[in-house]
C-alpha cells in the first residue's frame, strides 16, 4: 500500500521543491524544538542530497562523526520511497550495523517520535543469519542446547499444519547464547540445497523473505546481501523465482567504502570436494546409461585427486584462513582434465534428460552445480581473471575462486540503474581524493562532498602513541595497565581473530580482574554489543567492529588500536597489489588509514563523550607514526608514554 508523503505537496510545487522546504523545516525548526542540536554540517549535507535525488546521481557523502548523516539520508530515502511507491534500500556494511540502525534508541525510532511518523521498515538479513532446520535436525543429538532449540520450533514446523499468520523465527539473534562455532553447526550455509529441502515452505528464512519484500518504506540489509541480490537476480528469474530484493526507489550504502569487498564476496564460487561427491553419488543411483555412469566415476576420482594436489601444494599464511594455491604443472593439468570431464558429463546429461527416467529436479540441481564448478575452474586456469585459494578443516576441503576485478560488473549491473545511489561514511576519501573508492567500484561519474565533524575534539579526546619494545608482550602489558587505570570501559580493536585470541590467552593468565572482558564470537554480535553498553565496566575485544559501533557514554571511554590495520597478506589483497604500480601507497596504506580513522571514530559519539585513544605500535609499525598522527582529529593532544 502506497503511503502518504510526510509533507504537503501542492500543485504549484515540484516534489523536490516541497521536499527541500520540508527538510529545511525539519532541521531548522522541528528537530531543535524536540531537543536535537542544529548542525550546519547536517544541513549542508541535506541540501547536497536533494540534488542527488533530483538528478538520480551517485553521491559520495563523506561526513564526519556526529554530523547526523543517518538522519539526513533516512529523510530523503523515506520521502522518495513514498513518492515513487517503491521501497528504499539501506545497505549496511554488515549484520551488526543492521541491528544498530533499528535498535530502540536508534535513528529510525528518533525520527518516528520527533516527526510523528509511522515508518514501515523491515530487515532483510543474509541467509547465514537464519537457522537451517535440516542441519538442526541432523545435529539435534549433539547437545542439549540443540535439543531444546528443536523442541521450541513453532508447531507448524513439526506437524506440517498451516500457519495462520506470519511467524518470525529462526533469526541468529534469537539464539544469542550460541557461539559462532556452535551456530555454524545449525545455521544456513552456502552448500545447502534449499530448493529440494522438505522444510522449504516452513523455513524461517523463506517466511521472512516474503515478509520483507512487502515493505512500503525501507528495507535494511547488509552490503553482502544486496550484492548477492544483484549477482543472483537474473538466474533466479530464469528459475521462476523472485529476486532476493524488490525493485528499489534508491539505494544508500552506509559505510560505503566497504562495498568492494562485499561485491567480491557475493561473486565468489565455492567448490567443496564433499558436496560434489554427494551429488554425484545421488545422481548415479538414478536410472541412466552406462556411459554416463563411467564418466561420473571418473569425475569422482579426478575430483579427489584435484583436492589432494591442492592440499599438498597449498601454502598457509598466519592470520588468514586462505591458503595460497600453487600453479604447478600437475595442478593445472588436473584442473584442465576435471573441466573436460565435467563438460562431457553435462553433454551426457542432455541425453539423459530426454529419456525422462531421471528426477528432473535432481538433474537441474546437479547441472547448475557442475556449471558453477566448470566456471570456477576456468577462472582458475585463466590466471588473469581469477583470485583463488584453498580453505581446509578436518571435515571439509573447499576451493574458492572469485573474479579479480568487480568494477565492470558493478558498472553494468548496479550503477547503470537510473536511481539515486548514496554512499555515506566518515571515510570515503584519502586526502580528500575519492578515486580509491570510485575506481574500485567502477564509478566514473559522481558528485561528492566532505564535511568535518562538529565535535570539539581538542576538549574531548587525547591520543597516546606509546614507545613500545618489539613483540606482543609489551603491547599486552601496556594494554592491561591501561585497562586497570580505566577500570575497563574500553574497546580493543585487533587486526585479526588470531591476534585477538592471543590477547585472550594473555588475559586469562592475569587471573581475576574487577571488570568483565567479552570477545567477539562468543555470543551473537548484537547481544555482545548490548552487554558492552549496559555493563559500564566491561571491555570489548573485537576484530570486526572498526565501523558502525555506536556506544555513547561511559561504557566506551577508551579505544585501543592493538596494531595498525593493514590488509592481510592473502590472495584477495595480493591480487590488488599485483595490479598496482606502487602496492604500498595504492593499496596497503590507503586501506590502513581508512580503517584506522574508522576505529578512532568509535570513541566520541555525542557531545558529552570524553576519552582516550591508544595506538600501539612496535617494530616496523613505528615508521608510520607521522601517517597515524595525520588522521587524528586536528588539535588534540598527542602524548608519548
């Protein structure tokens, strides 16, 4: 149902004129009367966005912390959605930020109360955020927790009865007590065959998809989910399915500097040894010709040999789950052989389908998976087009490949749409130059602006760049001493999960302390953040929350950057380095400084906040001291200790 505009539109005014007048009234009159601060930077951003919506442009809106940029883009996205009759999509960097924007004290609720609006906002979470009933059923005997989860599922799941009204269930947030490792045993993953699942029409993920598609005003999702929608849209239509997201009136990329990585992830192909074996075994149980059975047997042997070679010749890198794959003669020859065998099987399956003795749906699933494997192998064999690596655990072996560059795909499938695209972040430029982000996304024509934070940082923040001895021991001791003096109330940001877990080991050796230390991954992330905010003396250790974490007040009065956040040494970033004239200056340093600015920005979230930032550097890191100082807020006191 089309909703009423939040302002009067007369015959004498265009929509954009009326929108501009209303936004001016909101920021100059209505919000200040309701206790909001009037910020010149916010007003400037608002009128820049008016032009972006009027001209249906790509806009890079770089606005410092405290500008109130979320309120600005929400006003425009909401109004334009009601004007066009199509919902706006707000794509956040990750699932954590989705929860932040819709929380009880978040910006959407503030707008509703201040402007007396009823905003229809619905969340479109990634599939990994939902319970897989089939996996839960398979693992129900593994623990009492899984048994309780199984018994607490809605009745219609167990007895196949009809559902009288929409019932939201299965969201990761509902199982906050599960660690990430536990959730991985029962949560959806990319290797699930949902189309043939017996629980498909009772699945919480499927039911919720129908719910969010009907949003009138706003759909909030992650960058990953939006790019998955773009990447699968055409194939879903061919299969008679609806796209993951409806047609949008406009798209806002919050923390838009991270969109490139989400794009690469969405376009990634994963070839798992065990999945191909299982599918081919299932296929060979069908009635088929002897020639086809021989080819299936050959593929299973070749597949096993392919992964044996990959595992034997791959090289691991500390801090990354991605192992480098050697392009040895044996691996290339085996990859080519496997590609040819799959081509032969696909040809044979055409004949099998014409005999109508095989299950048509199983045949379609196998063909689609084989085509994906064939495409990924061809990307690998053509070294210039693919980025590839191996991931292994005791149970699984996965070959992963993604396109080297995503800008062409984004240019053709995303930014060719004649709708407004707004990139919002405090860190979109490097020295006021937006080319690092625009070129990586294939955006040739765009408007841009930058506004600084309105906060008086010199009164609110101190920065410490301590001189430390080499090695992690000096970092650990310094961090621990600062936690003691601050009685917790700190956020420690790490560059990797391994780095965080090494600090966890050090913390465990220190015995009892007067504050609680919580770690990302031990519980569902939004509940972890909530605990950190509510328990004032708590310390939060994280390797993901460099962006978007919004915890004002005493709970977060100290930020520690454990190490400079350079991109990891792995195949994805090596691909960018290999295509740069000066990899250090074009890839590593811009990435590090953008991320560092984001981490520093976690400290001051309101006019009342005060605290300190500590950037811990040892060894080679100390050579970047001048660069670190260059991204600190102007005028603050920088101290050595």
